C-alpha cells in the first residue's frame, strides 16, 4: 500500500491502483500461509471465551456475508471456555466461515445461511460450522485437510484447511468434515470449565 499511496499522490486514485493493492494483500496472505504451515510456532495458551471468539469472528466476516446476502444462524452456549491461542483459534473460525461464504456465493445459493453452533459435550467444546451450499466434492473430501488440496477456488493456496487442522491439533483438539445438506465442519476442543 505504501507504493500505491505514493502513486495516488502523483496521479490520483484509480481502479488499477486498487487492483494492485488487492493483489498485494493476496500475495501477503499467501506468504503468511506458507510461513504458518512451515513453522510450528509455539502457542500462547490462555483462557478463551468461545462466545466472544465466535462473536468476533462473525463481526469480522459479517460485512462480506451481508454483501453476498448470506445470513448467520448462531446457537452458542454461554460460558464455554478452552485454553488456547486466541489469534490462531480466531483464524481457524474465520477461515471456515470465509470458505462457507465463498462456496455459497460462488454457487449462488438462495436463502444462503451459515449455522454456527457451540456446546459442551462431556469435557469438550464442540463447534460446528455448517452451510447450506453444495457441500465438498466427494473426490477431495477425504484429503481436504492435506496441503495443496483445493476445490478449485480462484484465490486459494490449498493451505488454508491444512493450517486450520494444524492449529486445532496443536490445541489438543480435532476437526472433521462431512456433507450434510452442505459442508459441515466440526471442531472438538478440550473444555476448561
């Protein structure tokens, strides 16, 4: 953005400069994805409120969802906490929500909705993120969490879900996916309450 800011001072704003900014942001995200995947950075484990985490993730993705006419249907038990790295868990949830938004928008799903559920089952917190889109293609669902597996997204690296799994496993949790009238991701994390 610094280079394009200098160019804007010289020639004014243009669509081309906006495109350059967007491409630069995408390149930076790809680079960050590669770095995150290659290094096993230590987690900073602190108490994480699941309802706050999900509220923050919804807020971060709400603009894009509204723009694409997609609604959220949250069902979050209150007072759920886990021990975790808030930033990494937020990145996991946002990645899953953004993937759902992209799938719903790309397939022009009518009455598109993303269900987000969190509840405690025994000593675990179960977080489910489900959309009412076309689901995951059968040929890739078994390998979806492996590096460089993608469903043909135009701006994907094939690392997003590999990183998601890496982060969840580092939290002593698990993540699964299945097709259930759309894609359904289930995260299982240890509960601290």
